[in-house]
């Protein structure tokens, strides 16, 4: 196993353990809700966003517990978004991570509530003193995540995406959509380490630039997987964008140009890390991983 895969696997184990501790039922009446939350979060996923938090935190000497709690918080938000995206009113998907989506395994009302609970729990985790001893750092994390997840970030991007069916969109519109829907949370994941470490602006700016290019490369790779991948590889339905008449990077650029653009963005992402030493090497390798992955 190469160094990146080994590091990602180790990070996934640590994040899973933290999520298990967080997602513990305390009252019998809430058992079904907690069970649905655990079903949505545990036992699957690449854990890419938590991995980015942990790696970025390592650049600034952040305590492991602080980084791990923040990594868990971003995964809670990411998983909430998947639960809601899969609902019949949204993308209407039956499969996620190779098993039935939450609304299929439970029911729609439970899925909505589970998503709501995961989102709010993320902010509870960040607000806890165990995440950072200094209140201003916790407030900065909460503010940054709220912006990334809200109307001008992920949720706003999803709204634009819902209106994109059957409508011609240019590359600029698609880029903005994906920067909001996908890129905003990746951006928070990279910058959170700098917030926790109270890093100078130069470090934060470097990570913002890296995250911007990484997020777009990630989304182009996702679009390619939707066209070229299988449900067995991805753990979810494929070729849905074309069926719904949605414009994507691949539908506009074509597979080869899209693949080339993803590689270019990955290389560009790496250049933003020039101010860091070898401690950023796994982040550099992650940029290549996101365009080569098959899941």
C-alpha cells in the first residue's frame, strides 16, 4: 500500500472511531433517529474531506483531537447533504455507497430528520471546548462552515443544480455551480487546519487556492465517473445527469478534454502548496488521486 492510501485508510479509521463516539444514542425515544444517522455516516465513504482537514492541520501543528473533531464535523455535514440529495424531491436516488439510501432503508420523514440532526450536530461538535480551547477559534470554524454549507455555498449550489435540468448552461455557470455545491465544503476542509492553527494569511491563502483547483478537479472526475463508471465501482447510480438533461463539464468539453482539464487543475492545485515543505506532500499526492480515482 502506498503512502497516500495508507494515510487515508488510517485517517478513515480514526474519523470513524470519533463518529461512533459522537453518534451514541442517549434516549430510547431517539433510537430510530440515531440509528438512521449512524446508517448515513458510518461504514463507508472515502472520508476525503476529513482527510484534508487532518492533513492541513498537520501543516500548522494542530493537536490531533482538535483536528479529528473538526474532521468529524465536516463529515457530518457532508453526509447530511447526501441524505437530503438522495430524497425523491431532490435527486431521487435509491443507492448510496453500495446500499439503499436512508429514505429507502428507513422512510422519507426519518431521512429528513436524520439529515437535519447531522447538520446541527456538526456545529455542536465545533462549539465544544474539546475542539479548541479558544472560543474565537471555535467561532471562526463555525462561521466558516456555515458559509460553506449555506445559501452561498453547498445549499445554494444544490438549488442551482435543481434548476439546471433541461437548460443550456455554459462552462462559467457550471463552474460556479460546482464551486458552490462541491467546492465550498472542500474549501472549508482545507482551510480549517489553518483556522485551528491560527496560521498567517499566506498559509490560509495557499490552502484556499489549492482547495479551489482541487474541488473543480474532483467534480470533473465525478462527471467522468458518471459517464464512464459503473454502479458497482461508484456505489451509486450512474448516467443520471445525461438522463435528466443536465449540462456537465463532460457534456460540454467531452471526455478527453474534461480529463485533460482535471489533470491540469490537479497540477495547478499543487503549485499553491509551494510555500510548504515536505509536510504537504500527501496533499500534493491527493490532487492526483482525485482525478485518478474510480469511486
